[in-house]
C-alpha cells in the first residue's frame, strides 16, 4: 500500500491518496481537484473517507465525488456540521448541503470498499463528526491526533469529555503509524505517549 500526501487550500489540511493494486481511496477533501487528479494518476478512485466536516478538510470533497463518481464515507453526524455555517468553520459561511454521494457510518464498524478493508472508529471531541480510519496498520486520525498533540476542543460541537473517551478508544488500537489531518505522520509509540499526556491534560 502506498500513501501520498497533498496539502489543502486552507490551514494546510492534509489529503491522502491511499493506493494498492491500481486502486485508491482518498482521505479528506481539502486540496483542489486539479492537484488531486495529478496525484491520483492512473489509479482508480474507489471511495473517499472524510475524517470530519470542518471546511479545511471538506471544501472540495463534492468535486472529487462528482468527478470520480464515487461515494463519500463519513460519520452520520457530519450533516450537522456541513450544513451549519458556524460549525463548518468555512471562510465565507459556505456550507455543504448535497448528500447524494454520502454513505453514513453509524457506530464503530468495518467496511469493505473494493479491496480496502477499513476499520472505522467514531471519535468525537474535536467535533461531533470525527471518524478515524484504520487501513492496513495505518491510522488516519484527522484532527483527533497530531504528531505533537491533539485537536482543539474549544470549537462549536467540541467536547473535552468526548475527546477523553475517544483517546481511550484509540489507545486500545494497534497501528504502525498515524496520518494526521495536519502536519507530519507519527509512530504508534509517539501516539501512545501523546495520548497518555493529553488524557491527563483533559482531566485536570
Ligand atoms: Zn478540524
């Protein structure tokens, strides 16, 4: 499995292209479609995973889904974020209201998208709609876990208590590397230390 990274239009949000055997999944939608098409190359896009609804991660996702004619997988809570001009944190109050290409994930579950087995973990805290995805030992953690820290919990639909519970959930997983919504990737060992520190921080 190969992972390519693009930097998005806003706040340097990451977009990942996860490819295997000529097929790929896209994680998040913050980069321009033109840049994504170049990075995807000859791979066939089989689906898009959204880690959460904030506009830096979602702004171009409908362009991707309409161009590649594929589904967008996301937490069922994402509608509340995408349709709310405050909660989505878009630059000029833009919202996303077309859900025709979305497939919603309920509680934690494993989904099969073509040949990709994706373990989905609902991880609210940064936002109500955060979902982390584990694919072949790689954790796509969105704005829940960063290389140095965790996502903000002072935004609309954030919750410190929910973030604590989400960190407890992620702490139990086994993975090789975490690919965050911003910044560099990190190792499992780094994240176990990170989670331990921030669990204490959140309960102080
Ligand atoms: Zn965010």
